[in-house]
C-alpha cells in the first residue's frame, strides 16, 4: 500500500505538536518522558522534531499524560487557527 504524501498543513500541525511537547517537557530528559509514556526516546525525538508529523493517537495521549497536558489543550494548540 502506498501512503499519500502529507499536505503542508499536516506537516505544520506536526511541527506545532512537536513544539508543544518540547516546551511541556522543559528540563526533563527525552529518555525520562519517553519512559514515563511507554515509548522510545527515538519516537519522542521524531515527534518533537517534526520527522513524525502524524504519530499514533495513543502515542500522543501517553505523551500528553506523562507531561501533564490535557487532550483539549493539545488539540487546541495543534488545530489551525481559522479567520
């Protein structure tokens, strides 16, 4: 199966997600946050840098929980602003 290329908007949403997670992580190490979420540090690194712009829902939910972020805040931050 061939995956369709991501749109620029999808890439931008992934970058916003990565920035939010990086900011929420603060001084905590990637290894610490990833372990608390039950994902690899490499997965977290890819999400934070935008190299994985469409991570699985349960991965995002686990990271949000380990960082003390609500899904509402996460969704609001990653949804494009409409004018």
